[in-house]
C-alpha cells in the first residue's frame, strides 16, 4: 500500500528525508523539552513542571491538565502575547456544563491545521472535485474556512453548507452543485441522503465532530457505496487530531504535534491495545500547548497499520454518558431506513422525538429504542420530516438528561 499522505506531510514540514518510529519519537522528545522550557519561562499554569525530561516515558510522572482547569483560568495556559493570537474558540461543547473553555491559536497553529486537514482530505478528494462542507463558517480562521482552504489547496472546489440550513435548503444546494465528497457530521449526511432520495451525488465522506457508531457507518457506507474516512479532532489538539488512511483501520494521530497516552480511571497509563481515556500532550502548538490533557474521550491505541504508516492509530472514539449514550442510540436507530433525525431526552424514562420519511418506521424505532433501555419506559413521538425542518442538533449530538 502507498505511503500515507500524513507521513508525507510530516516529512515535509519537519524537513525529514523519511519517517521512522525512532525518528518520530526523537522529534517528540525534542519538541516536548522545547515546550517545557517555554512553559517554565512563562511561569503560568505549568510553572512547577520540570524544564526538561530525559525520555518520553518520564511524561507519565507529570500531573494531568483538565477541562475544568482550562475553563477556570485559560489565560494561565496562553504561551504567546495576545497580539500573536489569530483565533480564539470559546464556549461549552454540547452536553457540558460549567464555565466555558477558551482555546487560543496563532496563525502558525492554524496553518498547521490546514496542512493536516489537507493530508486527510487528500486521501478521498481528487483535483477538480466538489466538496460539501457541513461545519460552521465563522470567519477567516473558523473551522469551515480552514477546511475550505485545505480543499482548495488540493485543487478541489469547496461548497459551504455551514450550520442551520433546512433539509430543503441543503437538498437544493446538493442538487445545484452536485458535490462528489462531503466533510461534516455523519448523522447530518445520513439524514440529508434520506431526504434527498434517489441519485444522491455524494460518493465519499470525511466524517467528524461526532462519534460514528457502527449502525450509522454501515448505513452511510451502504448509501455512498464506499468506505467512510472518520476523523478525530478537538479544540484542545488544534482541531485536527487523527485521520483515516486507505486501509480504513483506525485513525492515524498527528504525532509530530501530539503525544498520546491511554489511561485507566485511576490515571495509570495502559499498554497498547487497552481501552481507556485518551490523554494528549500538544507539543506542536504555539499559543496554548497542553501537558497531559484529559480529553474525556475513550479509545485504544492500535498496533501498526497495514498501510505501513509510522504514526500510531487510535480506534473509534466514544464518550461516557451514563446509563444511555447517544452513540448506542444512533447505532440502533439509524439502521431503520425511514429515520432522518431524532432528539433524545433521558429523565428516568427515554423520550424520543423522531422525524422520518413519510412519518414511517415508528414501530421499528420503538423496538430498537426499548432494546437500548430494556428496564426503562420509552416515549416515542414520530413526525414526518419536512423540507422546512432543520437538523435537530446544531453541533455534537448528546442525550439530554436531568438524572
């Protein structure tokens, strides 16, 4: 199998003749120590941390950084002057409570994100092809704009869909532009394909922003007639974190900028192959590098990829949501072909507001939902999905809960 575009991109920006595991880990340690020295000189949140480590394994001895710490005092983690900051992402993510996190980026940080995006998108998009982008366009350094720049850099044609359009507006945009590829939330794409109906033109998709559970993946791959390209990212890792290669077996981490660990509930580092919480150290970010940041995402590090790529891979990522998760519901419900979208609330019983083509599929939806919570009451309301309706989650999907 050919060398991955991610390997090529790392070699290009790091001026490496080739990428090896040993060389990558030397680069990580060098970057880590450069970051620690900068953090020590800054005297902020990491002022008590050592200035230098002798091995990557010593990283395990350092304390964790948490989302609560970022929310409480984001300025303590900023490593550049405010004048060097080109982008700030602020706000709580879906399903979170408490103070909002603020994450800062320099122009160089966003340029690296564009390059990383291009490496991943280039695995599915050819020059001249059109790409529907279903992420928000909030300005020159917004997520949608960065993806559009990556698509254009590859010779593709970005088609901004953004957030908030109705199914009718999205279907009209697809009909008018006939995009071959898509980048955005997986459930939105599945709902769009079901509202559009026959002759849906999109054939390949890079899906991100949410977990893509098996039921959703199977339905999408059957619709598109091709494998999906899942992507993992977060604001804390510079928006781009891990991408899928043509082997379609896990997601390759951006290891020139991210050092990954997997930990158990007690904070102990787990061996390769064991499931646990993903912890990242971002040695490639200028504005806001983070040391041992607990992402709250659960996955495992996979063995070397069949593609021959050097970077480590992570498996499908999930969140812990208590008794019932949106991922379990999505996987169970979206195998029902009439389902376009739904909203779920769990407050002792499970209440689902579903929208389906022709208002059908109600009994199958009820059975599938009940199987997810066999000892709880299920209340289901089914409406006909109309062109005037909009996707029911503008952002990450989650089960609304009060228990």
